[in-house]
């Protein structure tokens, strides 16, 4: 091994995302399906069409984000009176009741996490498309961070599930889910897929010399 | 394979030569600091034991009520599958499917996959289709959200405690145990070590 840092792609190798085995690409034609010789998983030097797919998922998530916040996620009936709550009005109720901890928790999970995930992914896509060489290590960390926090935005969907299942006392109290929950759930699932289709190796490809970069064009 | 074992960083693709590590040590990528691999104490026995315990916790968590409320003498209780059922009844099929997959199916698939691969290995054999099962395990992993569901239970508990008498059910305690055991099973599981052992089997 030479001491200069080399990427798997530059050396004509691919690391398997499942079993970790590093194997040789061979002279497979472009677009051929490559499989890990040890565990038979589909392997790609870079995730196929990562930028286009991630952009598409982000746009879809943004489109769902509006109805997710405008439509009610819960309809609660207590003694004949029905209230409809959106995500934000639910948070406002917690604040009114003095439940600051819950207000902060739900606000973080339902507003801060999905929005920061969308902004960070969009920023990373733009930075890759512009070939930015600026602080790749921190951009990789940023990606890992949104990947880890992403699933926590499912919190409100789970709260709705529990409330709907639990508060079923015929004439006294009844909670039903609203259409906002469907869109919010879609936002979470779409941003999860967006993080899965983004390939952080692209952040590093831009930092390498042009010569190396040309060899991993595909 | 006689060549030195190489490791490609999954986050930045940099190649490294694999070195033997002391137990408990972590190897990180030179360039982007992502964890490359760890040296686990018992990569088969420990995750197998935790997965087996997690299976029992899972069965209890899914059979007993998680929370129960009482309001003016009338009561109601919620189980995990009951919540999904209620969402289906209300016509929210996509939400019901997502909750079912992330809170019910994914943890069971993870436990099942670990038991399926590790139990034969512990007995000195290798499971059929272990490769396919481990691939499913990797695909499902980001979608398993038991710990987030647990937080959802606690939020619901606090929210309702102001309005009604609410009690924690046996299912909730089992669910908490399930999360701890699943994390323990996963963090002791080592894909690379398991693959080496699978390859060494006849």
C-alpha cells in the first residue's frame, strides 16, 4: 500500500454497505448490476443518481409540509364539544397549560428536526453540485447529525396513535386522528428516504484532484 | 483471502488497511472521523443473549396494555396493535402502515434476524440464506423506532394525566426493557466478525 490516501473508487474497488467487504469492480460495463461477492448485496461505487433522487424527495417533503401544518392532526371531543388541533395549536396548548417541557419536546421533534433536516440536505446538495471544497469533514458530520435526529420527528405521529387508541370513552371523551397526521407522516418518511439516497462520499469527491475526480464520474 | 483486508469508509470512501484492535477499541476514518469498525468482546454470544431476552420483552410488550385511563368510572386501555387498528378504522391507512412497520414489525424483524443468524453460529453451524437475512437486517435498521414510540407514550402519559386517571401498564415496562435489550443486542453485533465466522463454516 502506498501511503498517499486513496479512495476505494480511485483504486477500482467498492466497499459493501452490508458486510463491509472491499471488492474489485472488474471490467463490468457501465450500468451493469454489481453484487458483493461475499453477501450478494447490490453495490455501487456511488449511490445511483443520488443528487436527483434526494432533490425529488426533498421537494415532495416540502410540498407535504404545508398541509401537515395547516390541517388538524387531532379532533378531540369532550362532553359534546369538539376541538381540532394542528401541530402548532397543540404546542400552544402545552404552553398555555405551563407544560414547557412537552412544548419544547414536541416543537423540536415536529418543527425543528424536519425543517433543519430539509435545509441541511438542500445545503449539502447545493455544496456538492457547486463542487465546494470547504470543510468536508464538518459537512460529513452535519449529514451524520441529521441522519441521527431524523427519525425523532416521528414523535407526534406516535403520540397521535397512542391518544387515538387510548381516549375512547364513548360519551365522555373521544380523540380521532386528522388528515394533517397523514401529511406529517409523509414528511417524516420522505425525509428519511432523502437521507438514505444522499451519498456523503460525493462531498469528498469534490475535494480531490480533477484527475481522480474524472475516474469516478460513474 | 490472502490480501490485506481493506476497509472503505462508508461516509467518504477512503481506503484503510484493517488492523487488529484491543477489545473495546474503535477505528475511525483518518479523513472524516466516521467509525470504521470496533472490536467487540463476544460478537456472537452477547448479541444472541440480548436478542433472546429482547424477544421475551417484545412478546410481553405486545400482549399487555401500555397505558390505561379512567374517567368518571369508565376506563379504556391501549395496546400497540390496538393503536394501529384504531388508525385503520379511522381510515388513516398510510399512518397505520408506517406505525405498524416502525414500531411493531421492524423491531421484530431485527430480533428475528439476529436470532436466525447467531443461534446456528453459536452452535457451530451456519444458517441457510444468512446473507439475505443480514441484508434485510441492514435495510430495516434505520426504520426501527421503538425508542421514539416510547417517548410518544411518555408524552401521551403526561398530556392525559391532567385530564384523567392514567396508569402505566405492564406492556409499557416491557417496552422499556425491549428498547434497552435491542440497543444492547445491536451494539454488540459485529457484521464483519459474523461474516468471518460464516465464511469459516463449512
